[in-house]
C-alpha cells in the first residue's frame, strides 16, 4: 500500500466514513452502513467496491448479507492514519455509532433492516 493510493481512496467523505466506522465496529454489513450514513444501498455498495479494489477492505458473505472489515494486511502506518482521522472527526463518529446502537443488536438489526 502506497500512501498516495491510500489518500486517494480516502479522499471521498463517504469512503472515509465507511472506513472509520468499520475500523470502529470491527465489521459491518451493507444494510447497517446504509442506515448509519442515511445513504442509498447502490451508493454505499459502489464506495465499498472502490475500497475493496484499493485493498483496504475485505468482505465475507453470509447468505444474502455481505460483511466488510479492514483488510488484515493493512500496514501499521495506514491504521495510524485511520486512527488519526477518527480522532479528528470524533463527534461525528459518536453520532453515527449512536445511530448504529439505536438499531439494537445484530440479530434484531438484521431482521429489521436487512
């Protein structure tokens, strides 16, 4: 992973927020992310595909649901960049995490939204 590629991939607000939320939560499915960000499924999926293409995310299918997590081989410096970005946008991340928490636990969340 080259720094320029990382910054180009994170240059979009939606992609950056997706990365920060996934880093914070460990993994998220598409329906959770669309709810948290209040964005359409096609838009979120398009950005997730770009992040996957950049090598920043990996996905795992579970039936009709697709879960995303940070790529396990991200270099430490890239994780530090994400942590610094999260610290810089902490209040927004707290609000978004609260939206996720309001959805309940994953089994109920999945049944209600996905």
